[in-house]
């Protein structure tokens, strides 16, 4: 089963693939999926993380296979089922699941953010929940799952330390990022790089509301001179936020940097069509700082 991104740009919609593990329904953004293939035997890797089943090479490309059931503490997968082959953060990874149910087209406004009784804001692996056909589908945070297995795949904060001492910079920057952990890490990393005037929001809707408030108050320049946004966010995604900013006669002058795990060839084209000034994949926090310096004209 191959997947294609069919959504128009900036509509605030996504396609969620529903799959099952141990009888429970879970979801993944179709934009992360390269293909879905039948399970095939893998080669175990000595001393690997318990959730890593092994590696295999379809079409001469080495792919790591992850036992998703093990990750979610639902037992261990055996032969059979399917591999959902994904690409995000520049990594090709296959997740072993029991069954694929189908694809749901939904608006980001339909996604319910898990509260603290379900998922600790920094430790949980659920980014949202949707209700379809009287059934709850838990959308998983695959980036968090992989960074828990191998922290080296996460935000490379050490890149900031390698830049050495940098001066303090008061340029106001607005950040839209729904992950509490990544929001915290991005703010900490930018602070280390000298950027200290940061406003962070949990989704594109919050960012859009602030932008309009500042515009109405005539206080745009003192509150925001650059926007950094994720793509996947509840209520309003980063592509919709970018489209709204770049089609507004007053706001369109503000540089928009898309900082997301989803930056691949297809998504990059979408971002360009929407007017994004730069697009970076999430581990590249050092490149984010260099891009900020560039778009703000800081030498």
C-alpha cells in the first residue's frame, strides 16, 4: 500500500492512517509514511534497544524495524502483520503493527489534546486523540518514540554550545510548537544562542490570535519580527498559519521559518508555495540559529 499527500496547501487538514496493536486503535499522520508493506523477516542487531526488532533492506535501502507493541508496553510482536515505513527527521524507519484499518481525513480542529491524566506533557507519546465511527484513535508521537530509543535522533542542542559565546539579542520571536518538551528545548537552545525575547505558543491558532492582537494594538514590531512554526499542531497547523500570515497585507513582511520533522521533498514544495522563508528539519537546531541570523540580518 503506497500513500500520497493529496491535501491542498494550508487547509488545516491532515490524513491520519488508523492501525491496530493488541486490539487498540492508533494513528499516524500520512505525511510521515513512505509505504506500507507486509511483514518480512529482519536481521537482529546485537545489543540493540529492546524495541528494535532488527534491520532489513527492501529495495537496497537499510531500514530499522521497530516493535511498536514493545514501545507501548503492549507485549511483543511476532511474525505477521505489517510494516509502516516512515520518513521523518531524515530517517527511514519501519514500525511493526498488527493491522491497517484505513485513512481518515480530518481537520486539526478535531484533534483533542491529551490532558495530564492521560499523558505527561513531556514524557507522553500521544500527540492527540480523534473520534471516528464511535471509536477513539490515539495519534502517536513517533518522533518521541524514536528519540526515547536513541536520544541522538532528537534535538541536537550541543550544536549551540559548539557555536561558542554569542551576544545577547532582543529581537522578538514568536514560536508555535505543540510539544511541551520540544518547546522547552527550543527556547533553551535559542536562549543559549543569545535570542532571549521569545514568545512560545502551543499551536498555530494561539500564534495567529496573538498576531492579530498585536496588529490591532499597533504593536507588531515590538512583539514579533520572526515566526518559527512546527507543522503538526492541533487546532491550527503550521502550513495554515504560514498561509494566513503570508496572505495578510500587514503580516506578510514577517519572516516565517518552518521547523518540523516533516521536511521532505513534497512538504518542502508545499512550504515554498505557501511563502515560507525557510524550512528546516527538527534535529538541526544549529541550522535554525544560523537561519535566524540570516533572515534577521545578524552577522
